[in-house]
C-alpha cells in the first residue's frame, strides 16, 4: 500500500525536512556505528563475564538508535517522494532482519540437537517458534514468573526478545506517523512537524509512566514489555524529528556532548545492576546518554577528537557487524558452556574465536548480501546473492580472516581438556569426608556410589535424565506446603504423622529443605509412630538474620515475615526437634548488593538460631547435597558420566565447617550429608539406576526415597528419634 498526500503540496519545512545544511542528519553517521559497538560489547561482556553487571543497558542504547534511524528514514521518504509505501517499508525491514535472524535460529536448532539433552532441544524449538513470530518477549515474560525458572537453563534464543520489542513497535509507529502527518497537512501549512513532535513526546511520556508503574508491580513483565519499552525507541525518534526541524546542538558543544554521552553509557553499565528499578526509571540513564550522542551528531561534523571513541576503525567495524554479533553471541556462549568448563584455560579463547567466526560468516555470507540486494536493480541482483563475489580482492581478505577464525576454533576444540574429574584415577585418592559409624544400608549405598564413579557410559536410569531435567518442581508431594507466603501454611497441609503424636519435629529452610522433606515426611511410616513432622520453611528464603537478596519479588517480600512466623511457632509449641538446612552457596546481601561473606552469613545463622534455640529440645543442622555440577548443563548429547561428577568444593566445605561450629556452640547436632551422595570426595550424578539431583543442588524425589533409610538411621544413631 502506498499513501500519498491528498491535499495540495506543502513545503519540505512543513514536514520537518531539513534544509541543505542540515541534511546530514539522515546521511551516514560513523558515530552511530561506534555507538552500536559500545552497545553490543556491553551486552556481550555482560553475558560472557557477568561484567559489567549492568551491561544489559546496551539493549536500551540499541532501542534508542533504532528509533532515531527508522523515524528519520520514514520522515525523509515522505518528504522526499511525497508518498510512503507501507509494503516497501516492511519488505526493507524483513530483508534487513529476517535472513540473518532465521539463519541464527536455524543454526542454533541444528547445533542444539547435537550438543544438548532432548529436553533443552525441545525447549529451544518452542522458543524458536516464538522468536520467529517476533513474540519472544511475551514468551519470556510468561516463563519468567516461575520461581524455579531460576534453576533452569536460560533459553538459547532469549536475546531475541529485543528484536520482538522492536518489530512490535514498528507495527504501529509508521502508521501513527503517517496518520499524524496526513491529518496535520490537512489542517494547514507548517503544522506537520510540530504535530509529529507532539505525538512522539506524548507517546514517550505515556510509555515511560507505564514502564515505571509496571516495574513497581511486575518487574519481569516490565522488562519484556513493548508498551513499557516504547519510550526508549520514541526518545530516539524525538531526536530525529527535532533535527529535521533544525533543532541541533551548537557545534562548539557537540563534540563534548557526544563524549559525555559515551561516558554516561559506560557509567550506567557500571552502576545499574539487576537490583535496580529497571527498566523504569533506571533505564533513563543509558537512554538519555544515547540520545545525547545521537543529538550531538545532528548538524555538527563527527570528526573531532571528542568523537574518537566512536569513530575509530575498531569501533566502526564492530558496529558494522554488531547485528550478526548480537544474534550469535548468546547461543555461542551457551554451547561452549555446555562443552568446556568456564574455569578451563581454553574457555575464553574458544568462545571468543567461535563467536568471531560465526559473526563474520553471518555478516559477509548472509547479512551483507541480502542488505545490498535490496539496493540493487533487478539486473544487479545476481551478483548480490549470498556467496557472489567472495573472491574479489577485498572479499578475499575477509574470507581469509573468516577461515583463520574457523581454524582457530577447531584447533581449540580439538585440544580442549577432557573431563575435569577422571573417576578411575581419582577414586581412592581422596580422603573420606566422615568418620561416623556406617550402618549396613549406609555401607551398601557407599558401594553403589563408588561403582557409579567408575561407570564410563550412561546406564538406563529411572527416571531418565531427560525426565529429570524436564521436572519443574522440587517435591510434588508437598502440595500447598510449598506456597510462597508471609504466613506459615496451615498445619494440616504441611504435617505428616498422627495429630495426637507425642513428639513433633519441624523442618526449617529453603528449597533444599523442601527436597529433604521427601525423606522426613515418611518418618512416621518408618516405625517412629509417635512422631509428627511439619514443614515450616519456604523456597528461596534463607533462615538467617541477614536480608538475603532474591530476584523473585514475591519471595523477597515474604521471606522476613515467614522467618518471624517460624520463630513464633517454635517458641509457642516447644518442639522436640528442629531440623535446619539450606543451600551452601554464596549469596547476595540485599542491603549492600555485595556478595555476603561466609563469616557474616554464619553470624546471621547464629543470631537466628539464638531466637528459638531455648524453645526446642534438640536442633539438627543438616548439610545440603554438595554443590558443583548442574545436571541440566553437564548432561548433554555428547557427555559421559565423568562430565557430571561433582566434587566437595572448598566453598561447600567452608560453609559446612562454619555450621558445624555453630552446632557445637548451640549444643546442637550437625549431620554430614556427603556419605549419602559422595565417595572419597567425588559425587556422581546417579547411584545404581537413580539420578541423584535434578539441578545443581536439589535431590530428585526418587533419590530421596532411595536414601531415606540411611538418613533416618543416621538421625536415630545420634539419639534424635528416640
């Protein structure tokens, strides 16, 4: 469809068309290429190194650039040709986006089939369909509300959410601009430019207000929301409209303004993190910084020393290939993560060389030919098809670079290290982690664990590892007992055993305690008929006197009250036994945003225990399973059992030592869990035919049933179940 003005012709100035000296606003901007480079490098570094921790603001800069460029192109076409073709606009967008995007999605699916387990492949196919429909943001917003999504592996195509936001925006924005322009022209000369600016400003304001409100109520939905992100693209659009009205920065301050904008983007990446109120209003910082760079280049030469960070050859080249780099960097990182430990010396050379290889192939073989083909006549189309002219002098050099990067990647892959823990070599060379007496069932379990460490091929497991990875809950048997809430769940929903039992035990802790409940809820059935067991913990809530950060807002809000409710219950009922357990892994202090040191965590556990210790007859600190390998990542289509063998890490041992010391101080008991999972410091992913864990820390329900007799015998041996 082609839209034309129905009124008499109006001057270029009425639609904001630039005067001759201002027309460079729609021409090539080398500083924008450099701005793209800064944006994409921030995103890549954040995903690769988790540094800078606010590197995700690079996406906000991309939104601002996109709004600026696309709006400028639309306005320029309307004013230059007196018409605008909706069809041609979307054809150009499709040619610009689809070939490289589809190639990335197809390549990700093919590689995933050879690398990842079948569950992750199925999830990838599901996410790819959403991405092809430019609705990845909707998919992620829906799945991100699940607490246990924090224990699942990220989507291989999750970065396509930003493309979805852009394309959803451009389903509406061109039509809105056209409608306003045509309406304003009918109203009289000189109104179109002002009306467009007014509508754009109103759109930005409304979207920003919605973003701030939604961030306060549902941060996950706000992050992926097109209406909530529209103001970022609209901010760039406002600069494009203002420039075409002749409103540009004075030349004497344009260079410093551009440099300040670059500094602002870098600082925003350093200051903003996942705890910030993002995207609203924290995203204002990178967006305004990006807007400043865009505005500084409208009407002033971008050739001064102030512009060097943006216009140097390296920045311009990275900006040139930034789209392909963005498409491929995330799946490349995920694939390499599945094959090589991030701690291996080869990891970063391998991931960087692989990322560079696929980026260059994507740009030169797919993105560039299709992009150039859109500018060619029918007679020239043939030479722009993928692969045409590869051996010209310039393209030949590019081909050499791509080939060299591919060979580098293959070389790194061939000489990558093998499994970090060769079982046959290490079993028997580690010291035992416990000196406690071993029951007959415990001895049998240890033999089975030792046998699993020597297994060289995956046996037939029940459930299969694919079924384990596909699981979405820690313990279905808990029912409503696992609901996140400030108050304790009803006693009848979370208690096992006779209501008239003479003794009561409480299980207190986070989702690790939920997993252990599969053992303890069967206590009354094991012969201890005079016991009742009640779960009073909550997933994601660490029962220490420190405010622990949790990315799931409902958990973070409910945890403080839930801890106080548990203390009140213990003080009121004087239970015979309190069993305490939690994840032994580093956590973030919610007050400082920094990693919580072990001694502060231990002091918080000590203070919290003091609140109820005198009210409980006995207290048991139960160690969680050792934390190292995650079955969801170590188990792949190419893995062997040795790839999933965990060790008792120094960090885990540090937590265990601290908790053991607190148990001594509190005249409580400490139960070491390592004999249930490990032999000589090594912990297999399965024992017999049963998988041990469903992720990095939580037991499978089947393995909890398997070790229940051993665990209960351990407690009985300490005189705790008498």
